[in-house]
């Protein structure tokens, strides 16, 4: 099985310019989602495609990166998924990266700069089914999550806080690490969003100064009324996590995974 397939600006390539601002400054955004071949309908479907596109469009608006048309992105998506299918994939992970584009030295960028559009597909490595039934173990990270009210909630390319936090452990016992801010508020995991429940009420950390507002997080909040009395976005202190009855984590690839233990 191939490791990945990559397409840059609509062409089959895995190389970008050394002066691309995504490489130089992390000046860009990304989305990660799952896709699969739907046998009954004979189509290559992407889960929550429109949600991911809408978030990408909103993020481009905040960061003032030119947003390619949805038609262009959809055409790129169809092209790479068809090639992935022809190469033997029947399901996988689709990643979109949009950088501000190729520019000169310095933080200032040209107003007419053309974005770099990168599409990648990877084979889907399913996590152990037992994790969904029995839950996973988590630990708190020592590294604090970066705070920036302007970028909070966005899936931008500046992910050094998650990189540093994830480097803290090698033990296979821990599935994920929980990150807190400088005020000891739980925010999210290195790759996931976090939910707690108590007395049939659902709680999730408030995303205002830091953290990601994941697509799966949005879906869970919207659908929570089917399973919980209320859902609240609140501040959750690190020292208070034991007062909740249950905990689970989410992202667009693993979906919803219960937590059986969080190591303080």
C-alpha cells in the first residue's frame, strides 16, 4: 500500500518552494477528514465535506488568506480521491493545506499573492476497536498550549505547542495528552477536543483564547440534545476533572472515543 498521494495546485507533486510562506512562517491553514468508497452508491464520499470547507473559508477570512473557490477545491478533491481509488485505497484520510503562497523574505506579504493549495491522501489506519468499547488512557502534558485570541479555534499551521506536548511521552499506554493554558484551564488534547459529562449534562472547554474548534466537536455539540439534558462550554480547571462522571475525546478521524483514565 502506498504511503500517501499528494497534489499541489492541481498537479501531481510533493514539493513546494523553499520560500513558500507556509514553510517559512507557518502562514497557512489545514483541514483533516476521512473518506471512503461507498459501495452502494458507487461514489467516493468525504465525511462532513461541506463543514470542513466552511470552516476553511471562515479561517481564511480571519487570516486574510485568499480562499480558493469551493468549486476548485471540490474538483481537486475529486481528482485526488479518484487517483487514490485507482491506486488501491478504498478509504483513507484526506488533508487540505492552504498556505498564503510563495513570497519574499519578511513577514509582510504582497496583497496579490496566490495561495498554495495542497491535497494529500493517506491510508486509513483504524484504531483498536477495543478503545471504543473500553476507553483509552490519557495524561496531562507539561507544555502549555499557546494563547492567541485572534487565532483561537482555527486550524492553522503553527502547531509547535502540540508538537512539543506530544514529544513528552513514548509509552504506548497513553493514547493522548491533555493540554492546559497558563491559568491551568483544560483546553484540548494534542490532536483532539475534550468533553466531560455529569448528571446527564455535557461540558466542553471554552475555546476563546486557545485551542481548536474541531468539526467533530461542533457535530457533538449540535447533536448533544439527543443524549444529554444540556451542553455547556465552560472553563474547566485541571484540578476539577475528577468531579465529572465521564470523559471522551473527539476528532474527525477517530470520531468519539471514551476515556477510562486520565493521569494527573
